[in-house]
C-alpha cells in the first residue's frame, strides 16, 4: 500500500500544531517553509484536515491552522483518513467469476479468501493506527529529537505563530 505524500505532510504538520499555545495559529506558509514543501500542495492536505474537523483555521494576517481538539483526542487513523479517505485499501472485483472451469450458473455468494485476508489485514492496520494518538507522537519526538533542535524548532514556530 502506498499512501499519498500528503499523509506524511499532514502527520508532521499536526505534530507541530500540537505544540502551539492556546489561541495561536500557524500559517500554511510557515508550515510549508518549516518542512520544505510547496505551499500550494500542503494547503490541500491542511484543507483535508480542516474538513475532517481535526484542525481549525482562521483568516487574516495572524491566521492559519491549529488543532481543533487536544492531541490526546486525535489518533493516526483520523489523520490518515482525513487525507486518504475511509475506503478499504483493497477492492475486490471478484475475478474468480472469470474462471472457465466454473460450472455454468454457479454462484458463490460469500467473499473469496483473497478478499477476506486482505480486508482482515486492512482492519489490523486501521486498528493499529487507531491506537496511536497524536500526543503519543509528540511524546516520542520529544524523547528522540535532540533537545537543541526541539527547542529551536518551537522557537522558530512561535515567532511565526499568530
């Protein structure tokens, strides 16, 4: 399975937005600059997060994005589905019906083994993402990113937050 690049962008942006103080917003321009991304394409990912009510936005010179609810209430599946949609990653087209050895008029109404296995794997993946909160990511990053980089990143962000 290959996810859109916008999923990665959305996850990183939400991690940054999780560190904003109450009432502050960060612009698309600042988020794009921080991550070295094209503003126009990042804007689409941020709009998807907004439409899913994961981030809220405000207009104006101090406008931008912020999380719509606490990071502890947003899981990875929420963010992935905001960008990718909620459709299953495997679509069964029932090609087994094309088997020339099948008896005329034979109908097997249950989903085939291939579809069942793929759907089970998809659900396991979704269950795993559902368990990880954005706040868990922030905790991990605060432990793994060098303290000087962590601090300077948030100083950079706060200078640009409206």
